[in-house]
């Protein structure tokens, strides 16, 4: 089965609130993680990435947190806007693994209520 | 500064026909990745190519599917004798980084529908 999964398939938040999207992974050897945003009918859009030697990385309105102890990854979106409505995917990679490829989770749909 | 370009956006084929999906990477990128996505699911890796070379095709079915990235022109994902189960969105991505599968920039995809 997939080594990357998400706790919540759908998350509904009020505009202006903060959003937290969670992701669990099972491969403790994964050393690179990435979050993508996918709007309807479009390809995944890179949001932010993080390596396993870090536990936090910030971008514009987004923060990714990595907890290697419990193999958990989260994406925090500050002051959520209607334009943030999309499906969010986490993906992991193990540099030492066969194929060196990204493994995607199943996605969480974020719905922002105005 | 165009992003990853895929065409066609939508492709309808009858069972048994051939599907050809094209992808032009971002300017300056020489590495192309093909992924497949079923509705409400994550992306599944199919194949990774550099110019004139297939680097990793471990995610691509052994039969009916092939991919190429010629010296000149776009990358092509070819599906022969399509079946209904091939219906999916096929995404191409490129990266400026060598053999890293990191910081992939995706195109808008080709939605293949097999009747």
C-alpha cells in the first residue's frame, strides 16, 4: 500500500482562519517531503518542500512542519483565502530508495467558506 | 517564461485506438516525468526521461505504454490499443535538478477518456 496518507479527506474552514492539513508517512527513511496544491482541472502546483534535517520551513503564508518521531507532516496556511480552496497533496521521497521517485498521498480537499 | 506545456488538454479515444500525449518541459529543463492520476487519487509515477534516454520506467506498464524524449521536440507518452482502464489524467513534470525528483513543475495535464 501507499506509504503516504492523510488523516482528513476534506477540511472546511472559514475565510481568514488558519488551516492545518496533515499527512502521515510510514517510511522512516524518507528524507524529502513536498506539498502540492491542485485546483480543479489543473496540474499540481509546488507550494513548499522540506528536508528531513529540518523540522520547520516557512514560505509566504505557509509553514511546513515535520515531526520525524511520529512520522508526521503538516501544512499550515495562515489567513486562509477563497483562492486557497483546492486539493492538497503531500509527497515523500527516499533518496536511497529504488527509483528515487516521489510517492504521493491521497490528497485533502480544502474548502474555504467566505 | 512558459511553464510545462501539455497537449492536448482533452483526448477522447475508442477502445483499441492509440493515444499520443505530448509534453514540452520548462525552458532550461532537460528532465521530464510522467505521472498518472485517477479521480480523487494522488499521482502515480510512470516514467522519468532525460533527452534521448529513459532513466526510470518502473511505474509504467510493460505492455502498450511507451515514452520517449527525443533530442528535438516534446516528450511523447504513447498508449497503444487503449482500454477503458486507461482513462485518467496524465501529467507531465519537469525539473531543473538532475535525477532528484525534487521541485517538480507540473503541466496542466491531458485528460484521456476511452469510450
